[in-house]
C-alpha cells in the first residue's frame, strides 16, 4: 500500500489520509470502468435494435 501511496505522491501524508485517497482513486476507477461498460453495451444494444427493423 505504501508503494501505491508513493507512486501517487502521498508519501508524506498520514497513513489514514493515504488510505482514504487510495480508496477514492479505486472507487473512481471502478465507477469509470462500469460507466464505460454501460456505454459500450448500450451502443451494441441500439445497433442490434436498428438491424432488426
């Protein structure tokens, strides 16, 4: 965990703040990947709907 904190430039902050910032970064990465997945599947679903008509 300290390696991640050092890579993000958080090495001199208290450990609790390091964990909080890393948790926020992980949550945002997961949310962005879920959002990207939803957009790509929505596009595929729309393409299939237009092909049927």
